[in-house]
């Protein structure tokens, strides 16, 4: 009679042991299952865009609007931001504006100087703040600028003089210069006289009037041309002006004297008004400087310099204080025969604008 309870007890013990064994095996299996690692994605380091300050002499001439827009676009295409300030030909204002850009914490400063000497103060202030400076198109003198990019401005003057002297190899010439405070104005003039001087020495060419135009003002150029006409009883054979704006002022005076289109006139910058005058026959030639290339070169250099990259340029120019690394771009002489193949082909001016009456 006691055998049945004993068997039941034994069966219960076996079941308990089996349950325990199963539980232990499950626990062991769970322990052996690999736990997949949790991947934590580190946030990408934030990189602020390079901030470039663009301190401009003026926006009162057509040419500089193009520089501003082209440079800004080129820099933005490289991921940089550009802050533009224009001083309208005021030395003190340009220095003040540059100080503002420095205080705003720009990474690099690009300067189109109004006054080649006065803007040296900008370079000094920028360097104190650890900011490098590129001189754009015009050379800042007597300062340790970090880079200078422009066109070959002596060659600009040479192209003007070659074009006019090929038409008028002998005669009375008027030279109307740019702003005496602008280093480029001196380079343009040097280039002109590089070409004319042998003919001057031989007595074939006489410079009967030579004057600077303060602030590149066309009104000053107009006054100079009026004075030259009055002083020489209208007997003038050729005019070379330091840019298209001053050429426009000179041509206005020639028109009033009934001589527009009769006397060859050279300018430079390829302003739309000047190109239209070439089509109309009142201006002989201009010099085209592809400023899209200038803007792109400066933008690329600015981003590299701001990032601390080596530029690798070995050529230098002396600015009165230091040997400045520089890059010079070639200009192109333009007259009625090659407007379409140069200015219009490059998209600098639209054909319909050039030939619109």
C-alpha cells in the first residue's frame, strides 16, 4: 500500500530535476547569445563657412559693379560668404569700413584701394587681428600685403599707345590720366610712355597736354580736354585717356567742339558706354580686362589663404615696403573689328546692348 506514494514522490522529483535542467540550459543558451554592439554615430564637426570682407573704393563706375557681383558669386561657389562695403572714393571711410569688417571677425580681407598709400593702415590693422589681406586689381603701397592680383597694367597702357600711334604716328597728343593716388594710374601712364617715348624723342609725337583726373572723375577729364582744346586752338591729333570714364569726359568736350569721331581716342575697361562709342565711331579702342577671371582667381586665393594653405607663387613685386607675391593677368585690346570675338563672346556685354541704338 505504501509503494504508490513512493512512486509518485519519485516521479515528482524527476519532473523537478528535468525542469531545473531545462531552465539552466535556457539560461546558458541566453548567456551564449552575442549582443550586437550599439553603434553611436558621432555628430559631424560643424565647419563655419569662410567669411571674406570685400572693401571697395567705389561703386560709382559700371566696372566695379561687375567686380563686386562676380567676386561674390565666385567666392560663394567655393562655400565662402562675402561682406561688401564701398567707400565711394573716400579714404577715411574706406579705412573705417575695413575696421568694421575686421571687428566683425572676417577671416580674410580683400581690398580695392582708393588711395594706394592711405590703405596701408588697413593692412596694419588687419594683421594685428591676424587677418590676411589681398590687394585686388590695385596695389596697396608701403604695406606688408599678403597677395596682389591684377592685370598687367603697364601692358594696358602699351596696348592703348600702340593702337593710337599706329593710326597717328606723328602729331600732337593729349594724355588724360586717372587719379594720381591710384597706383594703377601710374602704371597705365608708364605703359603709354614706354611706347610713345621713342617717337617723342625723335620729335614725331608731342605731348601738348598731360594731367591727372582727381578720383577718376569724368567731369575732371572733360575740363582737362576743354583746356587742351582752348590752349591749342583745337589742333589736337590724338587723345589717350586712362580709362573709359575719363575717355567719355574727353569725348564730351570733343563733341562740343565738333571734333568727336575726328580725333582718335583710347580708353580702357570695356565699359558698355565706351563699347557703344566704338560702334558709333567716337572712341577708337578700349582695353578689355576679363574681370570674371580676376574675380575667380582672387576668390580661390582668398579661400586658400584663409584656410592656411600654401599658394606656391614665387613671383613678387615691390610695393615700397615688401616684396609681395603677385599674379598678373593679360589684357586684350578691343576695337570695332574684334568686339564680337572678345567682349560679346565672353558674355561681358550682351550683343543687343552693344549694338542697340
